C-alpha cells in the first residue's frame, strides 16, 4: 500500500514538473484573438503586462485593448463574463499604448485578407460606431431609453478618452441628449445637447430639448428664456422661437420687453396673426384696452377664424361688466347706496349688451378644447342673465348640460 502511494506521489510530482509555465508573447495574443480563442488571448495579455520584456512595449497594451474590447462586444456567452468592466480596461490599455508608441505612428493589425492593414484609428472608429448604432437601435426600435444611454455612454468613453477625433461625435451627443430626455434625466439631457452644440451641431431640437427641460420640470423660466434667445440667434429663420420668447416674457411678467419684441416681429412679419394676438394680450395687461382691441382685430383680419383673438377681444368688454358687478356687490343697505343701484344695474346691462355679440361670434368658431367652450358658455350664460334674455339663457344652459356641466 505504501509503495502504491509513493508511486502515485512520484507520478503527480512528475506531472507537475512536466507542466511548463505559459510564456506570453504578443504574436501569441494576437493569434489567439484572431482564432476566436478570446479566453486564451485574455490569459496571454494578462501575463504580458507583468512580463519585464513586454510590459513597456506599446504593442502589448494595444493588443490588450483589442482583447478587452472584444470581450465587451462579443456575442459568445462563454466570453461575456471573462472580465469585469472590460471596456474600461480596454480604454486604459489603449491610452497606455498611445503613450508608449512612437509619435505619428499608428498601431495596426493585418485584415482578414492577410494583406491590408487595419489601423487602431479605424478600429476605434468602428468600436465607437458599434455603441452608437446599438444606442440608436435601443432608443428607436426597442423603446429602451435607459439601455440606449448605457450603450451611448460606452461609445462616449471610447471617443472621449482613446481617440483624437471621431466623425460621429456630434451625432452621439445628440442621440444621448434625446435618450436622456426620454428617460427624464433632465440635467444629463441638457449637458449632452450643450456638447452637441459645442461640437457644431445645428439641429433646432437641441435647443427645444433644453428649453423644455428648463421651462417644465426644472421650473427655471429665466434659463428657458436664455436658451430660446440663443436658439433665435443661431437659427434666425425659425419662426417658432420668437413666439416662444414672447410667451416666456409674458410668463415672467416682462411685459414691456414682450411688447417691444412683438412690435419688432410684426414689422418683419405683418401677416402673422399670432404676433398681433400676443401684442393685444400684452396691451390688455397694460390696461391699454383700445389699443388691445385694435391688435385683436388685426389678428382677425389675418385669420378670421382665430378663436383666441375673438375671445380675448370679447374679454376686453367684459372688464367693464366685471367692474360694475363689483360695485353693485359692494353696495350697502343705506338709502344712498339703494339710490345708486338702479343706475349701476342699467350700466351693467348696457355693457353686457356690448360684450355679447363678440362672445356670440366666438361661439360660432371652432374651439380648441372642451374647456374653452365651457368657459365661453359660462360667461355668455351670466351675461344673458344680466340682460334678462331667457331664450338664450336656456339655450346655453342646455349646451352646458350636454357638455356635462350641471348648474
């Protein structure tokens, strides 16, 4: 029994002695990689970077970059888990290869035809494009914004850290901005679009994404205004940005600025009904009612079916009705107040009769929403009550009931 054990030990020792340590070399690493033996190529590369003869050779790190980039992009399940964060390792290796390489000389390997070289620059362009295409596919075809961001960030890691130039950098930042916007990562969306513009991007959508983020979820209208003014300067032919700017100025209560801007835009585009309408709104805010009425009428001359212009024109006459109603409601029970009341009631009737035709005209127009129709009919109902027009009062009451609005 002891003799058998001894023989086995000797055999084991002999086997161990016979196993030679793997000797790394750059040609071996490249051959294993080309043969699809990614695990073997990784083992050789890991040994090469600690080998005294190879660790300071730029080619060693170049091949390591290729090996780890292959691990990150492989479709072979057995190879996907060979490394943790392989792309990061690949980029770091390629950076080191660049530092150790000769200035002006590009690394390369021989292509599949065995003749034409494929340079590191070409390989990195292809790698960055790989992630860009995957990012686009996930966003457009799979409706996976988070997955798109992950792929696009990988591409960004490549071209921002391992490339001196990338032909699709602007497109990458743009798609990254769209993906982050879809995923409601507002700060990241803004940052990506800013980089897109800095790289020479021209799309109006970049400004729109940033404007919407600031104007909506980030609740920063001042910043939204800044973005829109940049957009106006960059794309002066766009007709939407001036309108958005005016709306923001009104929201920010910068009425005089809004008025000046509108007057300038109307000089350039006198047939723009929207500008006339907004100028009417601004002048009504400034309590310049006659001027405002003229602006609303100018809008209606351009577009006779402009509901908002007709409705706001009617509202300039309702101001007097509301003012008189407040006076009536503030009356006391004294003899003096009782004496005032009939005259005020008659004034309200007259003012209501003046306003009603404008509201009735608006009623015949196509309305933008059910809410707009309900609001219009409620005002008409009140005025018909003031003027004691029971027939029309019943008519609009029925329409309101049909719309689901009960008394």
